[in-house]
């Protein structure tokens, strides 16, 4: 049997009931367990419908539904109404019970113990905490699967034959659709010629950093704190990060100007719509100041449009690029709006930088993916998905804040009503790193804001970055209760230890 891939259809998986002892439902249960534990059934793989599997195995449908029900209750399988039964994506692979029947003989599809080829190593799925408050993760349970599938199907059905022969990866329809979408949703000033489709935000940063090095740049002004992945990508291309502090109005432009003069840096990476991780927007005055610096220094601003689509208290702020399209590179992706698995993003480039960036990059997304992206945008698929996502995130954020107010009223929450995360100030004397460690045994995932500092050892307030994007609504109250218990445990430990 060929190995199944994550989220694949695995209807043809060979399950040999003759290799086990006991009643049929016991044998089928063990066969499925073994297929999952060895990796033959991959995390996320869809199992055959109960009626089809029962027919192929020559058993009653009750046998299959009984096994599916048991393994779903244990978290090994994931069954949802209207969807296929799949191998659960979250838990680690199950271990066989101590009293599980041992396969006998060399049943169909098994490899004899004396065979020369070794058994394949099981592939462990990513283990995420049950109460995962990691920031930057969208609601994966509500990823736009059906909308994307429809967009891809319609795009391929309607694409001219000649479109399927493209070898250069340039799909004008995708660039035109992106230009129209960004114009109406982010007020960007761009036509299709300014657009470049990328494999995501990090890929876009890699291309721009490589182009800047070609043009003689050696340093990049970055917000401190900020998303480390973008800094790492720039560093890999030879740009040294120059940290600039962030306060309640966003990046400190006066400090940025000083750092530019001191280091000679003429490129800056910022998140003006919703600064990550502090959660503040760049003020209007500082927007003007930042663009004035770029014009004066012959500089360029890379605008990471991080989760700009999710603003809950008012309409989203327009892109900085709209104010100075000749000085700003606008970078975005579908990673937070839809799912990182699509690996699709874009750059809106000033005219003077377009050829350099295009020549500095590697392969662009496939023609199929770009055609689907164009259809996803022009059919309103992304718009429909965003409307539902905003409602869910707003409701979840409100539930999180209400729970924090009930259980931890002494801790301040900061950041505007936007995006997929909030920032929690810890009580005096409580160190964020200790809270993160103490939370692990509770199956609670937390993130110290120092993780995003350019200089993590520098003095800074003790804060946690709390993500709620992929936290299931029924788990919000319990997650906050566990957080409060953890903080109190660390505070009590510190008091006892100081005596």
C-alpha cells in the first residue's frame, strides 16, 4: 500500500482482520490502531465511509461504526457530522493496549519478520497542547476548505488549454484579482503589474531582502519586539537587524531615524495595521513621520500587513502603501486569513524595485494554485470566509477577555480589539518564562513575549502573548482557569522561595 499523505483520502488502506484474534470488531479496532501507530494511516487521513468499509471487509456496518465510535472517543479518530472520519491531527500516535491481541502469522499485507527490508519508522504528528494559546494560529477547524475546493474546481474547469502550458509561473489573472482585492479591501494603490504572487509572507520577505542586498543594503530596521521569522529570513540573505523600540503608538519613529543615521540603514520592516506582538496600530502622526524618513533617506518601508483584515472595533485602517506607493512594499498572505497550508502570499512593489525582486526570487506558486487564488478572490470566496471568521474571532476575544476579568482582574490586557491575540501583563514578581514552563504539565500552551524580542535578555515587562485564533470556544473558560492557577502557583512558589 502506498503511504497516505496528511489530510488525504485513505479508503484503500489495507486492513487485514485475519492477522488478529478475537471477535470481528476487536480485530478491526486493532487493525486500525496498528495502521495509525505505524504511520500507514497518516494524521488527517480520511477513512472509508462505514458502509463502504463494511462491504469491502465482509462485516456488518455495526462492526465499523462501533470501532469508529470507540476510537473517536479516545481521540485517535476525528468524526464530524457531514464530514469524513479522519485520523485525529492533534494527539500523538496511540500505543497498543498491553492486552491487545498480537498479530499472528504473515497475514495479507504484512511483512515477514525475516524480510530484508526494515519496517518504516512511524511519522509522529505535531503535538499541540489541548489548551493552545499560541499566537498567530488561525481557526483551523473553520479553514475555507469547501470554498477553496470550489474555487480550484471552477478555475481548472474554465481555464483555457493554453493557460495550463504556462512554464514561467506568471498568471496575469491572479495578479489582476489581487490588485482589485487589495484596492477595495486595503485601499492599496496598485495595478496588476505591481503584484508578485509568492509562497507566503516569509517567501516574500526573502525575495525583498535578496533584492535589497543586490542594491547594496546591509541592514534592516526592525520593530522590537517583532515576529522573529521575518528577521531570520532577512538575516539569511545578509541583512543585519537593527532593533527599534515599540510603544503605545507603534514603532518609535524618532528612534528609527536615529538608528538609521547611526547605522546607515535605509530599509525598515514594520507592522503598522496591528503591531505584532504588542497589538497596537501605528498612529497617524508616526505614519507621516515614517514616510517622511523614507523620502528623505531614499529609503524603503516593508509593510507586513499582518492580520490587518481582523479589526473588531471599527473598520480596518488602510494600508500604509496607499500613502506612498513609491516608497512602500506591501506584503501579505493567506496564512492568517485562511490557513498557512495554502502557502500563498503577495508583494505589491514600487516600480523601481519590481525587476530586481522578480529576478532575485525562486519559483513562484504553481499555475493551478494561482488560478484557484484568482477564482477565490473574484468569486467572493475570501470575502465570505472573512465575514464568518471576524464574527468567530470577535466572539472568542470577548469571551477570553471576560474570563480574564473574572479570574485575573489584577492583570492588565493590552492591544486593540483586532487580530488573533492579546497581551497579558503578569503580576509583579512573576516571570513569564516560569509561567510558560509551569503551564506545560497542564497541557496549556503559552508564549513569553521575550520570544519576539531582538535582544531577549534586555530588561522588559513580564508579559504573555495569548493567541485565541484556534482555541475552541468551549475551551476558553477552562484555558483561562488553568492560566490563572498557573500564575498563582508560580507567584506562591516565588514568595516561598524568597523567604
